[in-house]
């Protein structure tokens, strides 16, 4: 019989605040509770969001972080999260006495775990995402890591264990910090697959922050090159490039076929994805995109650049197409054109449903549970 643990989970995001990483952390925490463990979740608060709640058996604690937007967090706001969550985290350790700490994101949450355990003997485990490692999101973090990498080394060195959400993140972490993470894929609950039905026109969905990393303008330029085909697109997400993306759609004369929704709650996102045929990614870099896992669960074909992380969810020519070189609207358009072929699109969608089994949340929870039990047992 497995040992029941008290697990303190730290993450600067928890739904409805944040994106895919927060959803993963919440699902893992709920899965651990379902297996008999007690979980407290320390996270960032926002105006209008409950400061304390019981959700799926997880005790969620939110402290003010001065975060302004649900879907994005600045470096300064990450710093405020660490500052405002340090005292509550120390109180959890002192009063609740967790057996182990699970920190999602080495930066900033790993810093919180490292600071909180300097005066105690509670081990912590880090789950690393793409932005946690140098070279993961070069267009956004390379400059930052030049200054902060020496400060992050103690976080990695003192962690009892490291996990990574994809093989590419694990490789970057090993290169940068000489730690060999255990790869545990992001997971989602498996749903009963619905019959594959191709819409006319084909429904495409783009889900992600409108940022340089996600490159929505590249997606629109690619779509303009297949304007002769029947399709519509839902763009879901907000960010600094939203205005530029809207302008590109107008200048390319495809704005009448695109709906820009901005930020949407997860239930609405799920509904739009389950009513679509194809997920379109145009990212410059990815760890293991949570929206890609959700697309597999919904049985969507996936068109994406041929980059690390994406290769874990797309088998080229089987459940979608990978575009080479990345960042090129012409290659992305060719991949879209191939995927929208009515002779292959149903097969791609069916293949995604089969591939989804590899990302069942139960597999992820089992891997995390085994690792956390091992770390806590060694610390006794």
C-alpha cells in the first residue's frame, strides 16, 4: 500500500489565473488528492478571485501578487508572487508540516521553494517548463538568463528531483544545469471520443498568447496563402501582437473568415476546440504545448512548425503536418493545404484520438506520485 503524503504544491498560476502550466499543476494536484494524498496549493491571487477555496479536494491558497492580467504575468509580477507567497509558504511548512514540496516552474516558483526550505528539511521537486531553461524561449528570455542564470543554479542544485514536461526541455536543462530531469508529459483527462465529422468549411482554431513566441502574424500570412480553400478560423488569446494580427488579417483580405475572441475562460475554449477540425500552431518555440494535448483529446489534426516539443504531439503525416523551416508562412501554408485535403483530414483526426492515450492524466499523476513518494521516503 502506498504511503499517504502531505504535499505542498507551489505554482504562480492556478485556474482561472494563467495558462496551460497552471492547468497542468491543478490537474496533477487533483489527481494526487483522488489517490488519497492531502494537497495544499499556494498560488497567486487576483482581484475578483477567491483567496481560499476547496477545488477538487485541493486546498487552494491565493495571496496578492499585483498581477493585472489573467493570461500573462510580467517578470515584476513574478517577483511579487515570490515576495507575497514566502510568508504563507513558511506558515504551511511550520503548521501543516508537508512531507514534500512540488514546485511547478523553476522560475519563479522554484525560487520560492528554495527560499522556503533554507530553514527546514522539507525536500522539494521542480517541474520545469520551457521558459525555465536557457534557450527554451530565446526570443523572450535569452537576455534575462544572461543575468539571472547564476542566481538560478542553487534552485536546481538543491532540488531533490527535477522533472521536465518534454524531452526537449529535459535536454536543455541537462545542458544548462547538469541535472538529468525525469520526463513526465503534460496530461489531460481522456474523454469519450466523439465521431469524427469534418465541417464544411473546415474549422481551424488557434489558441495561445498573441506574442512573439506564438507568432500569430505568421499564422495569418500562412492562411492568406490558402484563401482558395474553404475554412474559418477562431483565434483565441490576448497579448501584445493582437492588434498587429488583426491588421494583418485585414491587409491580407482574410479578416471576414477569422474571429478574434481575445482571452476566454477554459470552458469556452474547450467548447470551441471540440467544435473544430484543425489546431494551428505557429510558435517559434514550445516545451510541450498544453493546447496541443487538448487538441489530441478533442481529436483535432495539428499543423505546427517542426520544432522540439511539438514533435512529441505531432507525427508528421499521421495526425497532422510539421512545417519546415519554422517561422516561414510559405511552409506553414503548404502544411495547412496538405492537412485540409478531405481525403486525409479524417485520418489525421482519428490518429490524434489514438495518440491522446499517451497523454492520459492518470499516467502523469502516477509518475508524479511515485517520484514524490520516493523523495519523501528518502527524506525521512
